[in-house]
C-alpha cells in the first residue's frame, strides 16, 4: 500500500508539490518584494538615463526642426519680406513728407476750409507721417530681433544687412 500523506488543504498541497518539484522554497511575498525592488530600480535607472541624455535629445530635436526645408525657405523669405517692408515704408514716409512740404508751400497760413474740420489738414498729414514712422520702427525692431535669433539668422541671405538702422536698406 502506498504511503498516505496527511490531508492538506489545496493551497498547502500545491505549495508542497512546488517545493518538491523545484527544490525552491515557496515564498510569494518575498518574490513580490524582489520584483517591486527590481522594477523600482529599473525606473530610477531609466529616469537617470533620460535626465542625463536630455540635452543631447533636445539638441537633436531642435536640429531636426530648424533644418527642415519648409523652415529654411520660410526664414529666407521672412527676412526678404521684412527688409522690403521697411524699404516700402521709407518710400511712403518720403511721399508723405513731400505732401506736407507741398501743403505748407501752397498754404503757408493753412487752408480756409480747415475751420469746418475737426482737425486741420496739416495735423492729419502729420498724424499719418507719425503713423508711418511708427510702422517703420516696428518693422525695423522685428527685423533686428529676428536677425539676432540664431535659429532664424542661419538662413538670412548674405546680401541682406545684419541690422537695420535709420537708412533705407537695400534688399536685393
């Protein structure tokens, strides 16, 4: 007759069978703690590697974004458009100054019909001139600011000025 084992619960029987077959002590709680520790250690290690490589990954991402054909073409055209806008505004300022000079020459004492207006014509002309001068100053500031940005200035045409000032730029 075979040797009879004492009656055990199903869980205990499974545990004893596992220990006999594998010669490993059955300790699920200890195994779970080890698994948790390994996963935590791998997470910390992954975070450390990500933190250390972040500057390199960022530089590569910037290089990829800045170097696209669409961006290069856009920046090239952007500087030409800004420069041409300043040159066109300079022409408008010259025309407006000519209108003011012609008005002052034709009517040194002002226009008789100005008394019916809320503002004399010379005031309106001067206001328009000031608006054009402000528009030019804004465009020059934008050009100079964008020219100082390395990711944009890389693609500026060499024939364009580095910075704009009070002179009319050549944008050819």
